[in-house]
C-alpha cells in the first residue's frame, strides 16, 4: 500500500488536516469578482444621481434668469452660480394672508407697528371687566358684573403699563404668603377685612395670614376640618373650584395637598381680590355666576366650594346649583359654609331673622334633592353634599318630581357665553364599584 494514500495519524490534541478541495480557489475568486461588481454598481448609481441633480440645478437657474429677463427687460448677461441649491437663501416670509379674498399673493409688510404706552390710569384696565361699561347693564342677578367686552371702535390702541414701581413677584412657595404692595397698590382690604385676617400691610409688601370670613383661624385649619369629613388624601379629589374666592387663600393652601383649585370672584368693591390671587401664584379669574355658564366643560372638578360667597343658591329655580352640578364630576362634593349653615348660632351676628335663614336653607335642601344630591354631612359651620355617580337611585324621585327636567340632548361642554338653564343633564348608568377612583 502506497504511503501517500495513508490516513494521517489521529491524536486527541490535534485536528486532522482537511483535504484540499479542487474548487476552493475558484470560490474565493468568484467572491472577489462579486464584491467588485457590487462596488462598481453603487458608484455608477451615485454618479448618475449626481448628474441628474446637476442638470435640474442648471435648469432652475436658466428658468429664473429667463423670467427675470422678460419681467425687467434687463439685458445684462446672467451670472451662473456654481453653489448647490441647498446653499441658496430660503424665503420663509408670508406671501398670503387670511384676509385675501382672491387668495392672491401679497407683498409682505416688513414695517412693525409700534403702539405707544397707555396713560398710567389704565394700569389696571381689564377690557371686558370695565366698571364704567358694566353700569349700563341690568343689575338683576348681577348681570352687570359679567363679562361685557368693548366694541371694536372702543379698542385701545396702546400698551397697558405696569403699576408704578412694579417688581417681579415672590417665587412659590413664598408668594403664597407675600406680595409686593407696588404690584397691587390697594390697601382697602387690609382695613375692611382686618378682623378676618385676610391680608396685612407690612412696609412695602402685603402678608396673607390665610384667614377668611368663615375661617379666621386660617385656611390651613379650615381645610383640616374639611379633611375630617371627606377624604382629601386618597387622590380622588384632584381639582376644585372656589366661588367668591376673596384673596384665594383656600386655593393657595390646597396646593400643598396636591389639589389644584381655580378661584374666581367678581370685580366688585374688593376689585383687587383676583389681582392678589394672581400675585400669589394661585390660578384665578374675574368672574361671577349670573346668567351665563362658567367657562369650563362639564365634570371638570372633583369639588366645589363656597364660603360666605353670597350667591343665592336656592333662587331662580336652583339655576346656580344646576350649574355647579354641570361642572362637578359624578361623585363630586359641594361644600358650603356661611349663611345659612349653622344659622341657629350665627343669626344675630348675620343680622338676619331665624325665619329668613331657615327658609333659605330649606330652599337649598330642596334644590339639592331635586338634583339627586345626597346630604353627606353637616357639622358645625360646614355642610357637604355629594353628587350621585348615576341617576339610577333617584328614579322614584323623578316619577313624582319633574323639576328640574332632564335634558334629552344637549352639549354640556359648551361654556363660553352660553345662557344658564334649569335643565339637568343625565348621568350614565354606572355603579360605584365600577369606578377606578
């Protein structure tokens, strides 16, 4: 047996040598040719794209030069640019405006209109809350304190100036307790509400102790009392609305409990109260419940609050409570303190008769029952009602009482300048155990 045909000796520490395949060199050669072909094709495609792009660029230059020649009759020889299109200046100016009836192009106006500053007497001017204009409207139901915006001819063509000496407000949380006097130069509340601990004047600033008409011990202690009646810590109450907010101390102290409150009050004799709220960093607006809906969609708040806000809740067929019902979520709370709650203790201080206060509370209770609200609790100076999760439990009540009527079809989310109505919107058939909060 020839030695060249013998099988190599196998050992555990070495692999047997692979026999040389006759076509292995041919496969390697094919791989090199394939890579070269792919590279050539990629380069060819790249140069073809560059050639097409250059042709388009030259065509655009030629068309622009031709149009300029015909439009201006300019016989100057064109100068071609060798820079690519991407480096040319782009025009981002507006060539059309919404007021163009024919939709044609317009020449952009580069001039900037400069409005002069208004007289210093307009430093607190609020166009739709002008006291002089409001006196022209009906005083019934406080309609004259609603928003009444000026006609176009009455628009001011000047810039509203800041009050003299205006400073940057204090940062939160310091702003909860302090505001610069120069920013809101009104001392009336410091005198009128001195006993109630609303606000104090200290040198060049105001201090807010957190007091209120119905919580002279401070809003913090008052909110603690509310927290003993309903749960403010489990996350089910996240938003609140405060009607007749004063200087918004209730909303200011709710922020530390992770509850965001929107406060509103009219521009009345305490015309600066909303200004104080905004300087403190508390969400607030000038407003009143009169003949128009509140500017919020339905079911926007978990809790509504009135502390001696002087709103006639039981009058006008319960219109104002029906509006509160609209903006409360199912299962939300309405909190009332002040007249007529606890009238047996305070009727002399309120300078009203027992019969008058009792009749007022009876009307409120009647309207609340017609809305299917449940009297959750009444303790000391605080009464709380709860809106139902659905209207299934008050079917029997609806058979005997049709007031207020249920709306068959209505958009409860429409708010701006929508008249108040005595129509109550129906809740869906859901159950308490189905709720996630």
